């Protein structure tokens, strides 16, 4: 008797069905830090509160001393990167998905992600009820509770979803890198404007970034898994 020859590559067993289409680890890398930050903010942990106050005081002094820079930050924060500007941008994308690309399901998924993200953000604001910084000489004003930053979270969600859509549509290298650069500048920039204007504590902005990133990852992973499961059935 002769031993059976080893299986050729073409005879290799197919990959197991139900394999995840995206890793779960990035989800936990955003959820766990956010949960920790939320706990510390809700508990008013003194070291974090002191750090927030020190950074905010330093930035506020600069904002008062440099009115031209402050004016530029107000334009960026209140117009260019305002949450309603971001929502208008994603609304245009949703219309394109429905009317040009005939993908109403994906458009609905994007809309639902943005809506649910906003609802979660507002619920957390009401739950934590963190006061905003108060200054004797404010350079800007904002309403409602502070944590998490709605500007930071909305920009993160919108830019993250747009980058995901570009990747799914096979965008070219030039377009992809340009979109990535604009997204990074927008997400980081809007958070820094909120700090410069003295309407958020640093941990508010960090919380908005983390919660926004988690929202994007959860939505995109769930969508890809759902579509993969549908294609196998």
C-alpha cells in the first residue's frame, strides 16, 4: 500500500462558514476607554477634574489674549464643523445613495446610525449632567450639558462613515488619502476649537471622539456581517 498523496491546494477544505467579516477588537479598544472615561466623569474623579480645569484655564487665557485666533475658531466651530453642517453633508450622501446608486438599504443604515448616535449622545448628556466651564470673560457660549461633546462625536461619526463608504465603493488612492486627511483635520480640529472657545472640558472632547469611533465601528461591523450572512443564505 502506498500512502495517499497530500491534498492539492484545490482540494483544501473551504473556510468555515460564519467566519467574522471584521475583527471585534477595535470595538473594545474604543468602548472600554469610553466606559472608563464615562465612569470617571460621572463620579467627578478629582484628578481628572483638576486636569480638565488646568488645561481649560490655560487655553481660555490664550483665547482671551488672541481675539483673531478666537474669531477663526468660532467660524470653524459654529459653521464649518457645526453638527448641523455635518448632518447636512451626510444627508447629501444619503440622497446620492438612494437616487444615484439605488442603494436605499445602505442609505437607511447610514441615516439610522447617525440618528441613534445623536440619541445616545443626548441621553448621556442628560444622564451625566456635567456643567460646562464658566468664565468671567467668556469668548463663546453653549447650551445643555457638557459630556460628551456633540461637535466631536458628530464629526467623528460623519467622517468615519464617509471614509467607510469610500472604501466600500473602491475609491482611488488620491481620493482616499485626500478624504482621510480632511477627516483627520476635521475630527481633531473641531475638538480643539471647542476647547479653545472654553465651552467644553478636555474629557468631554475625548468622550465624543471615543463614542463616535465606537458608533462607526459598531455600525459598519454589524452591516458587513449582516450582508455577509445574507449572501450565504
